[in-house]
């Protein structure tokens, strides 16, 4: 069963939400990189492994919504194009 396509406004709102979430994740990744660097400078890298695992976790779990929003826009664009071509 295929779900109905969102309206352009709904898709845009979802895309905005997903981009803001992705921005937060990128900022957290940057902060973790800084923390790893500081840990190496001041703590001999004792916490670097755990911080790197946290960064990997964010990377593995954080961007699925962005990818689904991209897919939604692609479907919406293709449907709009098909409707325009049929007219």
C-alpha cells in the first residue's frame, strides 16, 4: 500500500525540521571533535575512544530523517512532473 504524497507545504516543513536536526547533529560532531582534541592535549587521550564512539553513534543514527525527506521531495517532484506532463 502506497502512502499519499505530502503537500508541498508539508514536505517543506518536514525538510526544514530535518535540516535543523541535521544542523544540530553537525554542531555536536564538531563539539565532540574539539573534545577529542582537548582530551589528547590535556588527558593523554584517555577519553578519546569513548568520545569517538559517541560521534560514530550520532553518525549512524542521526541522518535517517534527512534521507527520508530527500526521498519525499524526489517523489513529490516526480509526481508533480508527471501531472504536468499529462496535462
